[in-house]
């Protein structure tokens, strides 16, 4: 398995997308806890 740096970039992007989705779900569920 080569190209680990590229994989790391993809992982970071996936984590960012997950974070955005989680924020949307939290906002829809019960509002602003921030």
C-alpha cells in the first residue's frame, strides 16, 4: 500500500464531511448548544 499521504488527505476530507453532517443533525434535533 503506497501513497499514504493521499489516503490521509482523503481521510481528513471524510472527517470534515462527517463533522458537517453531525452539526446539521444536532442543529435539526435540538437547537443550539454551542
